[in-house]
């Protein structure tokens, strides 16, 4: 495979970037009455407006040419066909199979096992939600606690928060951190007789998860005795043997497969907490939305393909337009955990310094991704987005209709979201500031001194993604949109989005530091810090 940055398409985009730096997006709107329509696309109920990006039709065509040079269509086919595109682990990445309906033509090799596990999850969910599955003392289960971290936590935690008003089953709680504060705060709020723990770990070797699970088991045993464990603990894992060693037998273990990457796993049994809290039907709706987006991604031409457009715009902003980071701001309180999920998805997938062939890349890969919900974010870091020296790319995500009755507040929320993207694009010129201040009675030196502080450069790029509402179907489509955007970018950067070797080093050292024998072999700083905290070793 050719080095991406040596392709003509890549070089031509640098020339376009030099050209675009002479333009302002507001001018592009002035020249093109149809820009708002022509730089927008719609699929699965989601509407993407990218007209506030600093791109014109020529840049867009050049980005499509780059996608072609990087063989995006072929990679997409390989992903869909279940080829082992995760080269460093020799695995496929078949998360699309997890959300395809039973009668879908693709994914034949894995469809039976996927749907067998899904059916087992649904049977369990129906039994628990309906009261047929009870605790060891005969009490109904009112609370489920998912113990897992990373991909075994972010997805189900975020979905349960996003769809919280629709929860009609047990309350769902999530414990991830090996900081015992999280579990310690939760346990006193629970009744052991009414609590089910789900130990969710692909490998069932993750230190944090096992530490939390052992503590939770001790708490349960202290209250209900050893015999309660099999009734109050289930596992979600690819490693049924390790789950059994922990005390959870295979009948209570919901399996998945090595071709499900942790950060792409909420659609698998990792989503059990979602299904228990929201019911099998809403889980199906979540999958249906994601599947609709999968089909759109696989079938739609680049011009109207949301993940392709967003992926290429991300590459443009990162590699050509000079953006310092990618900010994601959902204008929806219930999407407050979306950024955390997305950080793992994008930065664990594409935070790589070598390409698929192991060659060091000479271009930026994933940008720092961050953000939080609007309007709160406006009162935190938006000052920097408007007037800081660096330009950041922003995604605004906005459900159009609220699921609360406070209509006037929803209108205000919408107005704020649209105002921010407009303000970031338009900015405020020195002439405008001068005119405003003069109209307010300012004059002379005081007026001139005030101007520079009030100027906003504008031309700061953003996407706006509208969802009709925050329901399971459209949430599923939104999550799949971002999964595929991430994949598109990995193809352009020619990196393997499905391994995460960088995480391993820290994990290994954490084990070594806690072992006095091995600590001696580490650096002086680390040894000194440890012995300040644990003078006795
Ligand atoms: O953070 C690294 C990682 O391997 C993630 O990819 C994964 O989601 C997480 O740890 C948890 O792993 P497991 O599900 O095996 O406990």
C-alpha cells in the first residue's frame, strides 16, 4: 500500500488548504445561495449540516479523490465481509454483524451464534424484568450493577444515561474504576437480596474489573452467604473458563467473540445491562438504528454518505486545515457521557504512530477529542473556541424534540446550539465592534483600545448533526455513524483501528510496581513515589 502522504490526492489537498486560507466561509455562503442544502446530507433520520466547514466543492472532490486513492471502498468491503483486517491480532472486526437482523443476507458465518446469544440475553431479560428470575431469597431484582471498564463500560453506561427516561426495568449502575470510591459509594445504596452483578470483561483478566468483582462478591457473601453468588452474579465474556474460576458457571455467562473489539462491543452481550434496564425491544431498536446506518455506510455514494463525509472532513481539519483538536458538544443533557464513549472509540482506535505495515507515519492521526454538553460548555471553554489562537473543529449534536414538557427551554437550547456554530463561523470584525461600541456611546482612545479584545476571528469549522429525538433507534444510528467515521479516518491514515497495544505497557507496569520484587527494577522516580506512599513496601 502506498504511503498516504505520498499520494497525489494528499498533495493536492495541501494546495487546496493554501487556497482556502484566503477565503472565509461566510463568503462561500454569499457566493452560493444553495450552500446550506448542497453541503448537507441525511440518512436514517439523521441530518448532517457541514456547510459551516471551511471547504468548497473543489475541496470536497479532492477529499473523495483521496478516499479513492486510499481504497476506501475496498476496505469497507473487507470490513463488511469479515476479513481479518485487524492485522496485528489477526482478527476480523465484525461489529456490524451484531446488529444485523436475523434475516439479513450478510454475516452468514457468525449470524447463528450472534442470534443465539441475543436470544439468551432476551430470555434472561424477560425473566428478570418479569419477576420469574429472582434473588436467592425470592426477592425481585431491582438493581443491576455492570462491573467492567473501557469498552465493557462506556457503551452500556452511556446508552443507559441517554435513554434514562425510557428505563422500565431494574435500575442500572456502573462500576469501572479501581478507585474503590466508586463501588464503596454504590454498595450502601443497594439491597444485596435485590441486586444482580454483571461482570463484563472480554478477557476476564482486567485488573480493575476483577478487583471490583471480588469486592462485590465479598459484600454479597457477607449478606447472603456463598450460595448466593451463582444467583446474583452473571458474566459477559469471551473467557468462560476464567468466569467459571471466579464462580460464575457457563450457564450464567453470556459469550461474545474475539472479532468484537471492546470499544465496538455494546451491541454484543456487553449490552446486557442496557437490555435489562430498557428491555429487549428497545435493544432491538438500538440495533436497528445502527444497522440502518451500517447499510447506508456500505451502500450510499460518497456524496451522500454521512460517515464518509464526516470522516473526510475530520481528515481535512486535522491534516490540512490545521485544527488543534476535535470537540464534540451534544446539546442534550442525557448525552453527557457521549464524549467519554467517543474518546475511547476514536483515540484508542486511531491513536497510532505507525501504519498497517508498521511504517512510522509522517502525518497526524487521531486528533485529541474532547467536549461536554451544551449549554454548560459555553460557560467553560467556548471562550477559547471563539478567541483562542488555535482553531478547533467542532461537532454539534442536537436532538430536535425534547422528551420533557418544558418547550420554551428546548427552544432556548436549540437557539444556543445554532447561535454558537453561527458565531464561530461569522466571528466579529473590528469594524463591527467599532460600530457597536460607538452606538453604545464609546469614543476616542477608550474605544480603540477596546476593539482588539472583542474581535472574534470566526471561520472556525463545525458540523451540526440533528436527530429527530433521542430514542433508541436514532441513538443507535448516531453511534454507528461515529464508529464508521472512525473507520473511514483509519483507512485514510492507513492504520489498524482495531488493536490497542499502547494500553498494554501501563497495565504491565501496574502489576510490576505493586510487586516489591519487581519494583526494584524500575526507575528511581517511580520507586521513590511508591515508597513515599508505602514506606513499608
Ligand atoms: O483499555 C484497554 C482495553 O483493552 C479496552 O480495549 C477494553 O475495552 C478494556 O481494556 C476492557 O477490557 P476487558 O473487556 O477485557 O476487561
